[in-house]
C-alpha cells in the first residue's frame, strides 16, 4: 500500500488502482500539469512576439524545467512509471528544448523540406492516432517483411516490422494529405 493506491481506493472505490504500478489519481494530476505546461508553451508560440524572442523564451523555459525537475528529483524521485512531478518537469523541459530547436530550424531558419515526412503525420494527427489504436499495422507490415524477419534476431525483426508498419501508416496519411482529407475536432 502506498499513498497512490490509498487515494485510488478512497476516490474510485472498487474500481481504484486497476493497473499494477500505476495510480489513476496521482498520475492524472501529473498529466494535467504536463498538459498545462504544453498549453503554456503553445501560448508562447502563438503570441505576437518576434520569432527569435519566442524561440529564446521556449529554450529558457525548457532549460528551467529541466533544472527544476533535476533538482526536485533529489527530493521526489523522477519515475516515469508513476509520472512523478519531477519526471513531468524533466520530460516537459526536454520536449520544450526540442520544440525550441525545431522552431528555430523550421520557422526561423526556413529549413522545411526535410520535415515533409512529419508534416504528413501532423496534418492529420487525429486520424493517425485513431488508426494506430484501432488496428495493428504490424499485421500488414508482416505481409511485406514477415519472411525476412523470421530469419533475423527477434529485436531486429521487430524493429523492421515496426518501421514497415510506420511506412504503411505514412502512405495512408500521404494519400489523405494529397486528397486534402483531414479529420478535425
């Protein structure tokens, strides 16, 4: 028994603590913090400031979150499985630094051609999310590379199947992109 399990049982009753190593109540609070930090970074990006100022702000916020998360981890350990607050700060800090880097590369420097692969996914992010959760694309990928993968070490074969599944999903997304079919909420 720990505080997370106790809160789950107290708040959720018999439905509390459904998964081993995961607590719904405390994880939800951390995930809300994660989401709010993402919204805050979105406000920075969509603000009327100059692009270079926005990039510097994102980078500073990311470095700040990394530093605070690292320092906080000495008091409250950084554990992904439990989505601790120190982990959320470190993960959000790292992703914000990466966001600043890619914002600088794509929006400030103008290097966009290399990003087309990601644009196809990002233009229809809801569709790809639903596709990935509703159907196992490894089954389709296995049609193309199943014979090859059976002769390879399991880790290599699994990687090739995953890359093939990603390629199949990208081709579907590319078709939707070309036809200007976008799912929106």
